């Protein structure tokens, strides 16, 4: 995974204390009550996921609501549903939705995705998730953050089963995962008739190994489109032109 130092450098871009909102160009994220703060993974996915189709999107495990808000900003015709099981995070996402310019296109559901999928007949043109990815080991401090990133409450099989039910025939499912977990996820997705059609390999720096995969899955087979993204050129906060191009409509400093 990306080093914690990089996450801290990333968050410090806006000179934001953990108790203060993280301010983007068109919205702000209150995050003092959420275990998972604004981080590289969520911003990458929110900026990378396909939003060309006008219709309905679903953000699974919305947390602060960051990715849902990014999708709503990118496509003014898109309506976004967001599901969050943690009560404190759900409350904070509701606050963030209420104060954004697109609150009329955002709907929040306090539920597990397992229960949500079982209870709805709705299908979605786009589903996104920054899912938990640890499947073993012991919890370490801070325990709450580790729990959010652990697959105990959302095994990847449950996530894929929900997506299999909820994704429209021509829809796309986009996720961000560490490399090994991402490769296993792609393989597992095949058992649910979901196929990888786009993949971006993400390096923190040019001389570092790939540490994240941005993955797009669809029901239909298509030739894989694969590329690479490098986040930093060298020094902390020395962002590459490609990263600025991807996320520039969001960050205040870009």
C-alpha cells in the first residue's frame, strides 16, 4: 500500500488539520467523525471512474461521501446513491452531501451493501467502491481504521455478489485496490461473470513499484485497455502532469 508518509503528504496539500474540513474546489469534506480520512485511493477512484453515461451511480462504502461527491461534480446529469454501514460515517456523509452544490442528486442509505442489494430491484449504470482489502492478520492501532480496511464486514465475494445483482447490463464497476488484492479481485470477478476491461497501474514515484490498481469491470468481454499513472515526480508534493490532469478539477492547489 502507499506509505503512510505519502498519505500524510497528500492530506497536507490543503494545509488541513484532521479536525478541519478538507476543501476541494467545489465542495468540502468534513471528516472528524470518520475513521477513514480523505486519501489518495478515494481521490484516484473518484477522478478515474467512468462517468460518461447519464443515469444512476452507486458508491459502496461511501465513508465521508468523497467519491460520490466527485462523481456528481464530474457529470451534472448523474444521480448518485451512496451506501454506508458505519453510523458515524453515514452521519458525516449526510452533512457533506447537504452542503455541496449537488445535494439534490445525492441519496444516502444507512445499510450494509449485502442488505441493500437484497432489498432493492434498482440497477446502476456505474458502481464504485474503495473496498476493504486486508483478509488476515491481527488488528493494530488505530483499531477503528484497521477495521474499516479489513474484509471482515465486506468480503470481496459479498461485494461482487452485490455488484452482480445491481449492475445494469451495460454498466461499469470501478474499484481501487493494492496490486496483489487487485489481481485476486479480477480473478474472483470472473466467477461472477464480471470482466476487466480497463486497468491503470499506479506508481507513487517513477522508481517505485506499482502499488495500486484502478480496475473497471463489466459484464461483457472487451479487449483490455491498460495504462500507467505515476503520482509524484520526486519530492513530496511534486505532482506529475498526468496526476494533475486527472485530479486538477478538484484540488485547490492545482
